[in-house]
C-alpha cells in the first residue's frame, strides 16, 4: 500500500505539500529551508492520529465521528502547529493506493480538518470526508 499525504496550513506549509509514503523506506531530500524537518515534525506530532488511521481494528473512523479533541505529541502550546501566516485550520488528507485488491472496508481517501481547541493542550479533529473502495 502507498499513501499520499497532503498537508496544508501546518507550520510553514500555507500552500499544500504532498508527499508519497510507500512500504519500506521513504526519503526526504531537498534544499535547506524546504520543509523537510517540518514534515518530520508533523509525522511526530500527529503520530497518535496516524496510528489510529493505520489501526486494523477500524477504531479510527469510529473515534472521529464528529469533532474530537486530540492531544499532540511533543507540543507544549498546540497553537504553534498552525501556520502563523493565516488563521485557517490545518488540512491533512490521505489518498491510499493498494498493491492488492482492497476490501470494501479499506479507505481510499480521508480528509481531516484540525481546528484550534479552546484549551491549549489539544486540537479538535474533524473527519470531513471518508471515501471507501468500490469493490465489485
């Protein structure tokens, strides 16, 4: 399986950035100040959220029905993960490509909106769109 991860309004990424993550090894290569470290920080800070997405039990979808408060790892003030160039919410989207035939339960596309929470120790996560595979 491969996943395309698109991040928008996270730290320095006001414009969307898309990276492809495959099984095995994924390298981040680029010039200085291109955002390589910010991508790595995103993967670290939203690690619990990504673990729920990867969970084979399907708890992720049930966990995100409606808006849910969600803690971030290694962040003291959760407002710092939002871009300081606008007041928009963070958008994280995934598009999955499967090497073998997926089941009808496998997600094809997810769009998450990360909103500021009234408290500074969590963010609100909203599952905006979930598209499943069409398996015939």
